[in-house]
C-alpha cells in the first residue's frame, strides 16, 4: 500500500471517531484531510455554515395533458416523459426494490448516512478512484432535482460536478429536507423523478414504457428490473442490453433478500424468470399523431397558447398542466368525412377532393354563441412526411387562401341596413353596371352578373340571389368603402390588430372588395357569420375551455398575476346592431330553406325542418368557392380552391363550380352528423324597423315626362335619376319620353336612392313582360 493510501486510512479512522462523536459537522471537519490541502483553511463548521440550502423540492418537468371536450386525450406536451403518482399507487415491489438496492438504511438515517459514506470513502481510497458514491436516496433526490431543474449548462454542470462542495451542499439540503418531509414523501418524490431510460422518467412512465402496465401491476421481477435501471439507465436498458439488464435485475433481487424484503426462495424463483418486455405507447406529442384527424386543431392550439396567450413553451412542456380544449372529436370526424364524402356522393370519383388531390377543401366549425372552435378539418392530414402528398403542415383552415366571392356581400348589406335603407331598397344597378363613384385603376369600375337576374331587385332578394351589380350600386349609395370595411372589421373578418387589408381597401377605395376576390381566411369568415348568428355579438375564436396548473387551479401569469386564460372574455356585444343581424339572418334563410326562387345554397339544406341560413360565394374565374352556413347555435365555413390557377370542378353535368355546388354539399354531409347534437331553435324574426328602414313612398311619377323633367322632379324629392340604357316598348307614351321607372311611384325608397327610368319607343309591347311601372291596360304588356 502506498504512503498516500496509508495516510488516508489514518484519516478515515479519525473520521469514524468524529462521526461517532459529532455527526455531520464533526465528520466534515476531517474532509479537508481526505480531500486535499485546497480547502484545508476552512473548518468543517465554517464549511457547513457557508452552504446555501435554498431548494425547491417540486418534481420538475411533468407531462401536460391536452383534453378534448369528451375527456379524451388530444395530445401531450413534455420534454421528459414523467407522470407523477402517489406512493400508494406504485404497488408493493418497486418502492421496496429501490430502497434495497439504493439505500438500505433509508428509514434509519436523517438524510445523510455516515456509515454508508465512510464505507464508500474507504472503498474509494483503496481503489484509487470513485467506485462508490455513498449518497442516500434523499441526496440522490436533491442532486437529480437540481439537475432536472437546471436551466443553463452551468447549472447542469454544478449539479453533477465531482467536488466535496457539491456533496456537502447535497448532504446539508438532504438533512433539512428530511425535517420537512416524511420518509414516504421523499421516496414518492424520488420514484417520480428518476431517469429510468428509454425516455421514461419516474416509475409510472417506466412501467408503461417497458411493460405496458401501471406500477401497481408490476410483478416482482419487473419491479426489480426497473429499480436496477436507476444506477445506469443506458447500460442496463433491457431493449439494447438484455444480458446486462438481467444481471442487474438479479443483483437487485439479491439485495432484497439480504435486507429481508424477500425470502431466499422468492428471490431465487424471480431470478429464474426471463425478461419479457411489452412496451406501451408514450403519450403522443406530435400533432401528426392527434386522434380523430385533429392535427390542424392541435397545431392551431399550440400557436394560440404560445402566441395569443403568451404562455412560455417551457411552462407548457414542463409544468404538468391540464389543458381542456373546445375540440369535439365527433364533429371533427363529421367535417372531415363531409369533405371527403363529396367525391363518392356526387361525382363517383373519390379523387375530386381526395387526400392526394391538389385541390384543397377545408371546413371550420365554431360554436356561434361563444366562439369555441369545435373542428378544423380539411382533405389532407396534418404531417410533414415529404414523400406523402396527402400530408401538410400548412394550417390551411386557419390561414388566408384564395377568394371567398359573394360571401362578402353581407358587409355592404349590414352597412346599408344599419344606415336605414330597409330591405326593399332598390339601387337600379342592373347588368352591366358602371359604378358612379368607384374606379378600377384609372377606368370606371364595370361589373356584370354571373347568370341572369331581374332588373331592379330589392336588397333582400339581391342578397340571397347574389346579384353582383346590386351591391356595387349599393356601394355607390353608401358613398365610400370606409363604413363597409369598418363593419367587416367589427364582425371579425380580420383578427384584432390585423389592419393590413382593411387599410388597403380604404386607401384605394376598392369596390371589388364586396365581391370577395381577395385572400380569405375560412376561420375569420366563420367568425364574421357567427356574429350574425349571435345577434350582433362578435366572439373571437378560442380553442380552450380552461388551463389548469398542477394544483388544479387556473394557470397564472407571474408577470400580471392574472390567469393566462379567463373563459368568457372573448366576446363583444353589439358589434353590429342586433336588429340588423336578425334581419340579415331572415334574408339568408331564403338562400337555404326550400321554396325560394333563385336561391343558391339549397344543397346545404339537411331536410329535417331545422332553420339554416347561409351564403354561397364564388371567386372570379371559379378558381375558388365557399359556403358559410349556420344555425343559431353553430356555424361552419367551407372553402375550396386549387394550388394552381384553374376553375374548380362543378357538380356532375355542370361546366364550372360554384359555392352552391360542392361546398354547400360538403356542409350538408357534415351537418347531418353534427346538428343532431343541438335542439331545433329558430332564428328571431327580422326587426320590423330595420326591415322598413327610413324609407318613404316614391312621390315622383316620371312616366310620360321627358328625361330632364324626370331628373328635376326626382332631385327635388331627394332622389337620384339614372337612365337604364334599355328602351322600353310603351305605346301609350310618345317615343323619347320616360316609358317606365323603378321603383315606381308609390313604392318604398330611401333618401338618396336611385330611381332608374327607361325611355319609351312608342311601340306596343306585343305581350312582352311589363317593365316596372308599366300599365298592362294601356301598353299591352304581360304582367
């Protein structure tokens, strides 16, 4: 034996005496003798006094669980797979196995085992290295807690550095900890903390990872294997090193025999058993693994939590939260199937909107009464496999895409009704129509209709039948795009603070905005229409119901001292007047409910008598289309468009696609399986005052007058005259004079309304249909 070893053995003898006399402080007085001259200047008592013991014993980095409305798990957030459980749920064997192999005097010492420390020091001196640590379970708990709580590399290094200072701090903290917690509490924390390999931390995660069972169901030999992993999880991993794992397991069983936990017969019987692994599934933490096609909702949720609410990702992944979401798995499946079902149901071609198709189709389902997002569906799966074209990580259901067409006509309609024009207001903007106020660049803005429409439609009919020219004429009457854009903003077409498009439309006075050619976000469209369904109250979309900390209380932002999320704070009453919303809803019922000529959304009707309102939309060139349908309780926004510039497909036999085709049908197929969850509730009737507006009867009869006389008379009445440009046959009126007008004398008009007149040819009508204002008795026209 070397002289150095002899000197150290002498020091150990002194240490034994010191321990017997004074415990930790006296023993530590001799640490400098063993540890070297570097700390010899300090006495053991001074060393102990200088050690800080600030310590948070909370188990770090636990799994946060994300729940759907039905209580099923949507996804999980975690850096370490750890799900703490009480000691009484850990079964019989794993606590006993851990104590036997790691700290057999655990229930005897006060956190620092002087006997074990002396033994370890002696062995280390004799071996010339570090072969035994001598740390108690409590000390190991302290060391690993500090390691897992470390937020910097320096803190991680300090938690594991091989120094007397680190050991001293652990020992002092361990002794203090045992004054605060019972032995069982310390053991519980230890068993919930430790790295047990294969990405599992704590006994519950380990039991599921290796054997697919709860800890309480572990057999003796299984518990012994898990206990053996704590020392070196990689070396004793049974998946990769089964021989070493079995040797280590049997060492644990031997320790259990030597401590009296097992009889020799029980231990030897367990040693004979082979290692049989039955790995269970870890909690899914990728949105591509979300059940019920919920990947897009899962992705939106993460963005909402981290960006909108500002919850740090580390808190979500480490603090063991319970996040209750608004996600409805059955609604999600119904929406997805509704999109995919149109191929088989209508075109007998599953590829029309199949998963591998380059045409995108999406459906956003919201609770109309509170903004809860119930489903975000599309015809692709959420995933990032570059070799699978059916996957995408672009969250199309919540992002701007292509145009939504005539779905935007509600914004000038709401604006006009709020200004008092009434539902019978006639613009006189017949096709083709040249705007009187707005331009397309340097040229006058000229618009036509998609299909044939009767001249001089009233607002209510123009809205549900979707006449383009009417709404450009309505913009002329309103006089500026500003109030229309303000209404769209108030209804939620854009997220709060997102003013880019609104500012552009106002700055350029883009009359085309009303016809929806620009980029539209299906989620924001659903919000805007939900404002109608909710009688003028706008609710921002929310994907969560509650966010609870590990204590079961709402998670609090430490900066503001307020909960990160407070339910019910996302709604704004009277974003638009309730009576205006009721009146628009009454009009849009005519687009879906049976019995209304010229309706465009009839294919969305579910056939059960339930009131459904809606609006179709088709962008220019048929490159995209949409249908937004709703009841008083739920709204769903459907959009579809191609990744390339091409016309979207129409129903069988149709040359081009429109919003009333595939989109309306997707909506119906989904809602046939969703609306049954809601009672049948009718919309409130139209508001009589809003419907009537501030209109009066037209006092001017232009028929028989010259155009100049007509213009003069209308101007005096506060109305505007416009030549229709289309002559009318009227034998009772000389050629060159006004032969017909709309609105006719006595019909309702709003202040400043346009009255359109047509010049007579002086010829008999010969049974032609009567123009508005023509008398069949005098002209010969057919009513």
